[in-house]
C-alpha cells in the first residue's frame, strides 16, 4: 500500500520520495488520489556565510501556494567557514523552547540543530533572543496542512571566532519584567546529551534581581571519565564550578553565563536533564 511519486514518469521510476531542483519546471505525478496523506514537502534553502556577511532567514512561500494541502517544512541550512561561527537573531519576537511532544498555538514550530545535534524545538514569542553556532547548522519551520505561512525574517550574522574548543552552541536568554522565568532543555533531549560535549547559555536579567537555577528530571549518566560540570561565568571570568547534582549557587549579576559539560558516559546512558530557571 502507500503512495509513490515520480517526475517525467516511466514505469520503473516511481519512488517514495522525490527531490526537485530549483529554477526549473517540475512535472510531478502521484500514484494515489490524496498524496497529502502520504507525503510531506520539504523546502530547503542554503545560506553560505561569506567572509563579511550571511544571507538572512526569510519566511516566504511565494510560488508555493499549490503545496498548502501538504505538511510542509521550510529548512535553512547555514554554513560558515570551518573556523568561524554564525548567530541567528530572534530578538524581534523571541522564542520559547518546548518539549519534543508539545506543539505551538500558532502552528508554527521551529527546530534548531548544531551540525547533526538537536538543540531544541521552539515556538514564537519568548525569552530566547539569539543562538550562536559553530561552523554549520540548520533552522527549520514546520507547518501542518492547510496552515498559511506567517511572513517574517531572522537576521543571520557571521562571527569571526569559535565559541569554545568543544561548545555546540550558545543560546542567549533575555529575561524582563513580566517574563522572569524560562525553561530550557539540554541538547538531544530526551535522548542523551552528546558525550564530553559542552553547551552554553547566556543570561541577561533586570537590575536588582537574583537568579535561582534548578535542574529537573535529572538522570545521572554512568561515568566512564570525568564528571558532569556546571560552570558559571561573570564578565567572562570563571566564578564557580559546581556538580550538576549539587545545589546551584544563586547568581547576583545582571549578566552571566552557564556552561554545562557532559562527561564520557556508557552507550546506554540516559539523557542528562531538563533545565528550569527561576528568577526571584
């Protein structure tokens, strides 16, 4: 059963998927009456950062209105030089990270990867203001069948340096009056955080507030080497290094960063944790 698709069809050329090339006329035929019940359409755009700039992420489906009946994924593959990083700016609306099983009220669901590692799933509007990723990554938007695409743009900027020798990414969180809490998930959640890898979050909070950090749903991996460490930095200087299973120190600075480094664990180790930040 199922449905097949072909382009310039011959009896032997039917497939369960088809890649269409841009800037060309594509004659596509389906082997069933309702192909939208079997296929999802993925629209891929490549962004190559030059030595001076990157193209921006533009949400547009111009010329794609005939695909409205299908579930659609708009994907932007972003690549900088091997020794550089790039930043996606969400400051206009912000993003909110959600659990893999959750959905977004406006049916616009975003996903962010650093190379092949899942950084998270997100909805529009929230405290996440930007993401900085080394070398290459992709940002995608999923829409269900029948949902029109909201226009929008996220600026992409090139950075001339690595985040860290092993950092996957840096996620910036801006907390303001009226939105003084944020829930963040570790990479690949609920699966395993990559072995011996590092993730960094940068926080900006209002003046005269203290930040309390709690790790929830913590699943300690089986250690083969080193320990899971949480490092706090103020003004770029290491201030505290704490075990993930310890009480986390209250932060008094308006700006600080949190680095979470995983250990080398056994292949059967569970995912690390979910991070919930509470401001008081």
